[in-house]
C-alpha cells in the first residue's frame, strides 16, 4: 500500500501531522508493506527566494491577526508539537519561500535520502535558531547531514530548473485530488485525510485502506505448476 503525503517545510501542522501519522504507522500491523512518499506543496508559491520575514509579521499581514493572536497561535502550536515530542520555537522564526527545498527533496528522493532530509529541514525550521530561508549554505549543510553529496546538491540549487517540473507536477496532482491545504494524506489513491489529525484517525484510515485493497482472484484449472518441492512432470 502506498501513502502519499503532500506537505510544506513552512507548515507547522505538517511537522506535527507527520509525527502523528508516524505514530499510527508504527503500530500498524502491516507497516512493513506500506510505502510512504512525500510530495511537494508550497504554501507561498512564487515567493522570491530572498523574500523572508518573521513568522509573527507574516501572520499579522497575511491573515489579519493581531500581534496577540499571532503569538497565541504560535504558543498553541508549540504545545501541540511538544505533545508529540517535537521541539518548537514559538518566537524568532522566519518565513519564506520553499521551492528550492522541495527541489532538493526530489533530488534526495532519487538518492534514497528524502525522509532524512525532510526531517532535518523540519528540525532546522521549527527548532533551530538559524533560518533555512534564503541561505543556500544552510541548505547544503542539511543536505550533507542527510547523507547527500553536497557538490551534487549545490548543482541542483544552482540550476533553477533542476527538479522544478517534479515540484510543479506534485502541486498539480494535489489540486487535482482536491487538496486545499496541507498536510494532505492520500492512501492508495482511494482515501484522503486532510490536516494534522490525531494518531487514532490515521490508524483508522490505514486500516480501512488496507482492507479495501483489491484482492487477486485466481482461476484454478488442471495445469502443471512449479512449487517449493519442484515441478510436476507429466508421466508418459
């Protein structure tokens, strides 16, 4: 079974939702038969690479919140993250464009290191002091820590079209599937789960999707087969 997760590094609920999903997956009886694929979704598409600002400032400008409301929201997110064992800086974080991060994540997926890089990007954005936005050197450090060749990662960042089509295709598919926000979880292209739901909801969705998988129907007949004990040889 395949689970596709659309998310963005700048999305705090994606950070929390990933932890809740993984908690559910960890106790799912068929977890070893579940393939998890992370897909791209930009919360702020088209934002210039060097256009960064404090998160609290972004919240007040984009959503019309008061400073007090923005701070209360961050405090709530910090508490939600802490409940999942995740570190979260409620003050002093930056916000910016994530297109280059998504391009690197597609590169990392190709090299079998996507989850490692995604976790490091989340950790850097939500828990560490140094910003991940508009800083190629920071992204290269994280790529190296994830086990990627930093020269190859630098080449990806230097070429604005490298993996750009893959990012855009992910976003096109998200729209086609009806995603209006992230995190957005799609199980076997049959069940969709929107938002950072409790682990119990993910457990139920995993079970339903697993049980709904089509079963192979075998046509039995009089024909020779090979098995563990060898092949049947017709007797003359």
